[in-house]
C-alpha cells in the first residue's frame, strides 16, 4: 500500500477541468459543512400565536444512500448548510496530478490520513503486526460515494466509513480477525486532500466453502447499521454464519477443519476439537486406560520427533515453572441474539489442566494436502489422587496419538 503522500499536491475533479492548485493535507471533516447521520427525527414544536417575525427555515439538505458494496444498508443523512451543498457540482472521479497521476473513483476504498503532518512510515524491517498497528493509528478507511466541488481547491468527498474492530461502539468481538474491517452506512464528509492512497480490501463471502477465495491483506465480511445502533445495539452488527456444533463464528486467524463426508461438510473449530480430545483422554486417564487411539504410521514419524522436542517445554509450563503468558480477556459488550462464541477459559471447567494437554499438529506434505494429527500429552503418572509430582523430572511426559474426528458425524479428519 502507498501509505505516505506528499503534503502538497494538485488535483482536478472530473474531466475537462483546468490546471489544479496547491492543496494542503487537512485530515478533518470540512468545517464548511456539518453532517448528521442518521437523521434524528424532528422535535415536536408547540403551536404558538401568529407573529410578525417570520420563522427561519433550517438550511439543510437531506438525502438517502447506501454503500455500493452493501446496497441494502440504506440510511438518511443531512448536510448543513444545504443550499451551498446542493449548488456544488457532483462528480464520480477526482484526479490528482502530483506527485504522480492518480484517479479516485466512486466505489473505491481509500485510506484517509488521520494526522497532520503525516507521520513517518514504520522502518523497512518492521514486523507485519507493527505495520498493521501503524495503519490503525494513522489511517481511517472509507468507501467513496461521490465528490462535490466548489472549485479546484475546494473538493469534498462523501464516504461511508469502514471501522477497525477496535473503533466499533461495542468494541472488538472475539471472532474478528487481526486484519478485519467492518463496513458501515456511516456517512461523512472529508476534504479530497486528506486521501492518502487506494486501499486493497477484499470482501469475504462466508458462504463460499470452495477454499479458493484468496483474501487481500485486509478484508471485510460484516456490516454495521447506524439506524439499528440507537434503538437496538444488539442487532447493529450483521449476523454472521454459524459454524461447528458450538454454533460459534469463524475467526480467520484461527484454524477450522471441514468434514468431507457426504451430507455433512461441518466446519469444526480447532479449539472445540482439542477440547473434545482432552475430554475423551481424561475419561480414559481416570480409569488408567489412556493409550494410543491410533497407531503411529510411517509418515507420522517426523511428527513424533517434533512432539518430543516440545514436550519438555510443555511440561515446564504445565507445572508452573515458566510463566504462562495469556492474552487479556475481552471486556467488550457481548452482542445479543446469536452471540454463540467459544467460552472463555475462565468459564471452562477443565479438571485435566496441568495433567493432560491436547494438540493438533499439521504436517506439510509439499504439493499434497497437509496431514493433521491429534495428540494428547500426559504430564503426570496414573494415580488415583491425580496429584502432580513436585517437579517435571519425577515423571517423563508421554505423548498419545488420538483420533481426530468430526464433532457432528464422527468421520475421520486426519
């Protein structure tokens, strides 16, 4: 992405317009106009006696529109002063000539500078997470609706905002991916010189199970409806497709496994699969019958070696010798009606914690499909008391190979 632009550049709007004039980046909504979205219903006015003083009408322009990418998301907005807004020429394109020719058009997604002057870009060796954080702190993301021009140095852009999940009124939800945005019908006005660059944002169709859809670096799949936000916040975010037997959602930052059995096709959350494996192993462990559920095959020998290399580290974690770093629990407001997410670790009753740990390991087979194996690592000896030894050296952890099956139909996934 082209995150940085020159502080001064020239622009023309539409076609057949003369030479541009110098513009200054100002990443704020134009002070010349105010916009109200959604439009609040007018207050009831009490009837009053006739007066010789004429009533001043509100100079407002009201209209309805919807994002081009979500045409069912209609909303009414108001611009003041309306007379000045209406008399400006409307365009679908805006052309910038410096530092290079670039055209922005209706229906395109753009980055909008949040700061003046534009902050320096992150260093070339910055991590992907650092670059993403820079974008979130320095850019808004908008979908262009149209341009209005009073003159070449007074060009305005009407946009629909895309929200970073952290910017949502209800906050980031557990199913939001690291690079996810949310499209809204929030109408706003910016000055054209605040545009930083085009933004490559993919639309993710959750109903496409072909696994052939390649998402861009950033993507959106969910919408925010400002009309519903005021009267029913729980329904402001569009409903997502439910997956797995838990009825939860798909976080693209986490893996899911699809069952390929005819008439099933269930997508299984990795966390749900691991929990099911641990529950099954725990019942066997309590009876002193925990052993391999599947025999180690020739192609899984590399897996066993890999697991063995990490068992010592995992054992230290299980016995609390090394501090376990965990992500802070989300304090965001839960979405009502369909907020079926994986329960937080603090709510889960897992009596096997510190004694057994499940894991799904992926083996890259080159050009062939990857192979997945399920294991359970046993950290404590078989004991009726189920008490952990004083240190990991008292017991050599064991790795058991487990079946990996669809949580709905039981068909093998590995």
